[in-house]
DNA sequence: CAGCAAGTGTTGACGTTGTCAACACCGTGC
DNA sequence: GCACGGTGTTGACAACGTCAACACTTGCTG
C-alpha cells in the first residue's frame, strides 16, 4: 500500500475538472440512452464522471436544467440529420421523403433522447432561450425544404407554417407511436413509414397541370 | 373539547372503505389533472382519500400499476368520445373529420391524462392485458370508421391497418405537439386542426371516378 | 356459536433521491 | 502576496416508494 495517506502527489485528477459541464452532459446522455430518462440520477452521473454528487449544481440550476440541455443538443443533432438527408438528395421530392425517414429514424434510434425532447420533462411553462433556438432551427429545416418544393411546383402553394406543422405532426406521430411500442398492430415498421410518407405527399402535392 | 379521547363512538369512516380502489383511481386522476403526472405522489392521494399511505398497495401492485389503470380508463373514455363523434354524424366524410377533432380535443382537454396514456410512464416492456384491450378498442373505433368509408368508396381501398395507423399517427402527432406547447409557431390552433385533417383526407381519399 | 382464514388498513422503518448550506480548494488580477 | 470569484466537497434534510409486521373486519366452516 502506498504510505502517503494524505497529500497524495500527482493526483490523477486535479481539483478542477476542466470541462465538467461537457462531461456531465455527455454522461447524462449515455445514461439516458442506456437506462431511460426515469433511470437518470444526478448522484450517479456525478459518480460516473468521478465527481461529487452536487458538483453538477455549479453548471446546471437543477435536474430540469440538465435535461433541458440534453434536449437542446437533441434538437441540434436532429436538425443536422434532417439537413443532411435533404442535401444528400437532389432537393426534390425524393429528398423530402428521405428527410421524413431521417426524422423517424432519429427518434427510433434514440428513443430516450427523443423522449427528453418531447416528453414534457422539459419546459412546461418554462422557456429556455437556447432550447427555443435549436427547436426552431430543426423546424426551419423542414420549412426550407417545403419552400423549395413549393417554388418548384411540387407541393401546394399554401401557408408554409401550416403545411410544415402538418408534416411535422405526422412524422412526430409515427415516431412517438413507434417509440411507445404502439405499432405492433401494423406489419413491418418500414412499410408503415413508406406508406405514411407516401400518403402525406399525396395530401400536400400540387395537382395542377404544369 | 370532546372528552372521549379514545374509543370514539360512531367513527364517520368505517375501517373498511368500501370501494377504495375506485376512490383512489378517481383521486389519482383529479390530482394528475391538477398537478401533472410528475406531481402525483402515493402518499398524497392516500391522504386525500382519507386513508393511510400504504393502503393503496392492497389494490395496486405499485405506482406504475396505478398509472396503468389510469391510462386504461383514458383509452376507454377516448374510445367513447370517438364513437360518439362518428355516430353523431352520418357515418360519412364529415363524421370522420369530427372524429379527428374529437381525438385531438380529448388530448388537449386532458393533457396530463393523455400523457399518462402515451408518455412512457406505463408499459415499457410490461404488458397489461386490460390496458391492451382498451387501447385496442380505441384503435378499432378508427378502423371501423375507415372500413365503412372504404366500403362507400370515399377512401382508398388499401390495407386498413396501415391506413388506420397513418391516420392515428397524424392526430396523435398534432395532439402531442399541442400538449407540449410546440405549436406556437402556427397561428390559431383550430385552423391547424382543420388544415391538417383536410390534407389528411386528401391523402387517403379515393380519387377514382365513381 | 366458536374460531379461523382471507381481505383490508395501519404504523414503523429503510434506502434513494434532489437540493440546500457551509466549507475547502484553485487560479487569476491587483 | 493576497483577496476574490469560480469550482468542488461534505453534511444534512425532507420527501418519496416500498417492505415488513401488526391490527381490525368480514365471512366461511365446523
């Protein structure tokens, strides 16, 4: 055994962590992914990062603030994936379908994270400006794509916010029902996604003659 | 002050409650409605019913079981309201729209209750047979209506489970986004509901010549 | 009618959790 | 070289879900 009981030389971890906020956020996301939102405890993520249970309070006001930050990152990631899908395609009809698949895919691949974003653990009359910005950004990705399609005469030339919200509602609905395990009634999940996006498209497509 | 400290004559409440399960369920729903799911504590609802904190365990296995029962009642109420809307109309296109309005209306009028049904507080790999039955019943109301409309040539003659799930996804999406306060970007909520249901209808309508 | 068993409700206690208050350590600027 | 704000720690507390042990009540069996 090492004789030095006190004053250990070269402690492997200095008193100040360096970027504890980042580390806590990462660890929180890992834990949520593994055990769900309900399984997240402040004490455990502190321990996992190698820090005491209340160190977190120097970086987040409370548990809700931590979850809000997690949600904010989720919206940022979601927007990136939506934009990627849209840009990878030809900014056309097919690319729009790909965006829908990407949205639902994000939710299904990260169910617990998605739940933090929409499950009511956050906000509830509290407005976090940073969260609003990122959520708005993800929504805007959808609006931009629809605007392009309207311009090209692919989609109806209607109130774009209304149309975007309609589209969002559908993919959000499919995503949350899938996450909640409510889709066992239908056959293959991929078939449902394809069908639903096709019917969505029919509903908002421009049917005028060119 | 009454001299009788012990052995009070005629206790206003007998030892056995009579129908404690029913009372607990009602009180739980009232509390959830008032303070949300997160605000529900077993101790408080016990106290509110005038019973000790653990009396509840004679009627529900644990907190989750109580919430599952609340969710089950929610699905039952939802089905009733859907069927009412469908039957009140002429079993036609307009009645179907009314069903959509009723669905979203239920969620918006009972946001916390709706969240218990879909927010992942329940099931999560656990299957409650009674819950499944009621959830299935609500879904079936939708299937029945769509089947009638397909028969009448109003809606496309496609896989009915697929179509019903698509419809369900849309109304569920609108409902949850509304509950989560994510629809402030759009204008009047009623306009969105009308628009969304109209576009939904276009997407699944039968366009063949009669 | 005696008594026993199952059902129902109570009290006490335990471990866990989020959070606050008070204190300790660290780095930087005067 | 020293004060100070930022950062991390320990101790404590109330609230919560849940278990175990006990008490009362009702209804059945002999």
